């Protein structure tokens, strides 16, 4: 785990000291490591330096500092997973203990092509001293976020947004449309989480490039995940082959993660994804010591029943992490601080508490199952897509077979039809404004009139046309998944840990799965069909074939019921600095609306509380 802070001085005559800026910036990343290392070019020149790179890390160790090779300087926060393949491809390379040094060698040998060829997870900052060329690289699927800001004098790149807006107050411009979207919909998957108008998040598989001689700052894609859009025709022989390859690629990816480990921390829900991680680790190394962290609550058993089965099967050390409504309210400010944005829901709080427990137990990394649903098709919303696609392609036999087995996903044909009709009305017949007034009228009324007018009048990006399940999965995996991954990464980083996500950093597995036709993704009524049957004889069948999906489960609705008065008092007391909420109307209607069965409104009230806490702590 490391923190990055990169400063590029576009005007060398600036009287602002890079050293002071760099030290101040790293002070906001101390949770990522208390030790610090700096590089300046030209060296030992505070005022005229063109570039300053700072990194925070945990221990004083040569591999944790800035690596250099032939005047190429590299900071890397992550892990290379295909080093063996690269060594075979380029015999000139030397195997090294440090991934930073290896990346410096690779870049020296093949230049910017190195960014395309390395596989794994992490972010890279690289400076080519001879060419005076700076790069900042985000990994292929976005497991490690990078943020950047540019003004007349500086280009700034950081692991988090806080160092940027703390050192450059002009960057702290609140994106009012992002706030309104957060309050109105609260969709953690589709919301870009771009709460600052002037701070950008670098997209996965992109790098930033700056050359001093030309003073040119560009953003460039270095990798695109290819995918097959077709539905395909089901073939039993191909089915078995695809499942075997899925199994082999997943296990190979897991082995690259645990090959040098004798102990492993896992966020365990007892669902398919986390169970696949735990059971595969035990299969690959029967002597590995597994510590499983499961979020529990005071109201019901949650996922404990299923998690315990995997704990017993893998002989893991089980750490139950208590979560409650009281803790949620008491630690809301801390969670918002860790994320640098307001909390969307209670599930992310449970994930945060799990990371906290793992950090307090002394672990430097924890494995998480994020990315499996987007890769293999785990969300309920995918079922109507494949269902409708089968019938639209006149594949009635396959469609009827799929319909008869929907009970495997706790669904029915009626539920699929109802969902399809609602989705069609929402996306095809109504505008976003019409749908909001129809389904969330009370929420819309409690938003500031000017803010919501600006939001509904904005130029909205057009969604790309999607027809097949693979189209939707591709969008989920490459566009929406990074929005979710930042929550695990930032929560883990808050406690000095890496969040390792084997479903989100395995390029070979992703490329293979997206080359598989849609018909194999959801089959026989099963979601995540390929993973589910690749894990046969690895995960116990009662867990592998369980039907309900809960994820980071919390009894959120009941928690919000308990927090009724606390939220009301908190919202009344906290200033709304940007006038985003019609607080007077909200408080007037509180009692009548809160007592109703309107779950959306209760969640809205929590988001109002979360937003106000976050907004007031920025000042």
C-alpha cells in the first residue's frame, strides 16, 4: 500500500516551493504509509524544480521507495501478475525483487508499450529523465484510482482527491449536478462519484502524459478489452470446455496472488464470490492460514449462516465484525472522510468496518470478491436481458427451458415480465424528469428548485446502444465496476491495507469470459453459471448452489427506522452550505413520510444526512 502525490511545475519561474507543496500533499496520505520518499528534478532545487514525486509507504525498505534504472524513475502501488511471461518474452529483463525496478527496465526496453503489456493491479507514476517525460498510469480495470487536476501553473496527480483540494482551494468546486443525482437516485453503481467539478478521475486502462519541452498534457488509452456481442447457440461440449478453461484461469490468477503468502485475509459473506476465493486458496495451498472477516448485525443472522459453512470447510479463523445503526451514525463522518465523498448506503459501511477489523488484526492486504457479478452475470437485472434476447432471436426452446428454471435464481417469468415492462417505461417512454416526478415525487419536492432545474436541464450523455447480455456486461465491467472498486480500495487504504480483487485484476480471465457468447453466462436459470460450475468440487454444493444473493448485507431499512430522530436532528442542525436541499419542506413532511412504507424516501433522508456531514467537513 502506497500513496502517490505528483506535482508538475508548468512554469519553472513559479515562486511556489514544490518541496513544501509535496510534503503538505503527502501529509493527507499518511494513512497509506507513515514513511515518505521524494524525488525532484532538477535535484536539490526547490524553486526551479520541474517535477516533484512523493510517495508514502509503510516500512523503511528499498523496494518501497522510488526505483530508478537508466534515468527512469518509477513509483508503483500494486503488483505485477504476469512477470514470468514478460521475462520469457523479453530475456533481456532481469528478475528483481522490486516491481518498480522491473517496470523501469520494461519501459527502458520497449517504451510506452510497457503500459499495455504489464498485467496486474495498481497505479504507476513514471518519469523519463532524459526525455523529461512524465506518465501516470491506471491499471486495466480500475482497481486503484488516480485523480488529477490542472491549472496554469501545475498538473497534479494523486491517489486521493483530498491532497488536491486541500492544497489547491480553487479545485474544490462542488459539482451540484453530481450532488443532486446522488440525493435523488443514490445509485452507487451508475453515479460517477464526480463531486468535484475541477478534479478528474483517470479512467481504467488510460495514462496521463506530460512533456516539458512541448508543455503538452494528454490522456491516452493503452488497452481495450475486446468482447463478443453475439448471443450464440448453446452447445453442451463447448459448455464443458468453457467451464474448464474458466476454472483454470481463475485458479491461475489466484495462485499468482497467494504464491508468496502463508496467510490470507478474506472478506467473507458466504456468497459464491468470496467462497470461491477462500476455497480456491485452500485448494492451492492446504497449509495457508485463512482469516475470514464477516459483517454481522444485531437484528438478524445476515450472512453468518453461509459464511460459517465456508469457515468450517476451509478451517479458517473467523472474525465476526459487529455493525449496527448506532455505529453507522457515530462513524458516518469517519467513513465519509475515508472515501472523500458522501456514503451512499449502509453496505459500504459494513465493508468499511470489515476493512477496519482486518487492519487492526495486522493484515497488510485483504481479498474481496468485487467484479464477479459484472464479469459472470450476477445481478437480477441481467435476467430480463437474456430472457428477452432468447425470444427475440426466435430461440423459443432455449427461452422456455430458461423460463422453467428461473427458480434457481429465486425468480419467475412473471417477475421477469414485470421488470421488463418497468424498464421499458423508464428508459423508452419517460424522460428522467418524468420518471422522477412519477416514482419519487416526495424526494423531488425536497430538493432545491434551482438545483433540480439545472440537473434536469443538463446535457445528458447518451447511452451506447446495447442489445445482447455481453453488451450490458461489458458496460458493467468496464464503466460501472470502477465506481464500486474505489470504495473497497479507499476503505482498505484508510487502515494501511491493499484491497486485492481477483475477479477485477485477471486480464486473461476477463478476455476469455468476454469472448464467450452470452448464452453461456446465464444458463438453466442460474446467474454466474460459468463460475458456479467451475467451482464444482471446490465449493461445498449447498453454498455453490444457493439461490439468494445478499452481498455486503445490512438490515438498512430497519437501521434507518432506528435512526429516525437522530437523522432528523442532524439534518436540522447541519448547515446546507450550497442550498442543495429544501430543508424546511423536508422537516415539515418528515413525520408523515417517514412513517409510510416509502423505502426510497427513508434512503433519501440518510443520503441527505450523509451529504451534509461530508459537505460541512470539507471546510
